[in-house]
């Protein structure tokens, strides 16, 4: 799970600032948004990549990439469109222009901009571990159930109450969450898995 060798180690010049940023963000988010906020897949990726950096774990880095690479790219596109148009067409990054949200909170949320290039660079350095698809799917199932248990409709963490700002009323809530658990791996994780497997050299699991 952990890669050894000087040619693959991530420099302290990356690990230490990243660690410092997370150490600043976590208590602020905990106070401002509550602990359930860390169930967002993007927040899980932020924390997961911290561990992956220090452990130089291809599996963990690959899991985070499978889970959020495409949504984070979508967030960046939405943010850039919001800067250009004054509104976020995808509804992902609109809060970044909300004057009622403290500027320092919006600045901290800028970590979304760094996640995709960081994940891609880690895949380049470590290779892609194909076990990530199954592992991330299991993590997502657990996260969705916890999101439903511990978030509110107003928070709507990971959209477990409805897509975006909508409150779904089309099917019973357990059915809706079950559909999320099926569609998320099929519609998002599987395509990302195939792309990463094609773009980066495979990182085979250790034998024995």
C-alpha cells in the first residue's frame, strides 16, 4: 500500500503546507459548519489525500481520485463560470460569490481548486491502484448512509435529501438513498476508474 524509494517520495515542501492548511481548516469548519460537514465527499478527499501524502499510498490516493476527481473538475468549471457570469450554472460553487458568507470561509473552500491537479500528480507519481473502485464504492455506501443519518435537509450533505437545492419527493427516502448508492458507482466511479486506468500506469497490490 505504501511505496518506498526516494524517486517516489513526496517532498516536505508539499506535505507540510498541506498539513498546515488542513490543521487550520478542520477546527474552523468544525465550529462553523459542524462535524457532519466532514461527510462531504470533497472533505473526505481533502483528509484522505493528507494521509495518502504522508503514507505515500497509491490505494488511498486512487480512491480519492475515483471518488471526487470529476465532481471537483465540475466545481472548478462552475466557479470559473460564476466569476465570468456572476452566477454558477451548475449550482456547485455559487456560494463562493455569496457576500453573506465570510470571506475567510470562502477562501478556505478554495481547496477545491487544488484537489484535481494534486490527485493527478499523485497518480503520476504513484500509479493507479485498481482496487480503488471497490474500496471507494464501499466507502461511498457508508458515507451516504451516515450523511442521511447525521445531516439535515438544509445541509443536504452529498445530496441525500435531493439533488442540489431540491427536496426529492418522487420516491420514498430509503429508495432514493438506495438509488444514489447504485448510480454513484455506475455513473461516476466506473468511468473515472477506466480513465485513470488508461492514463496512468497500474499500481499492483502487494503479493502475500
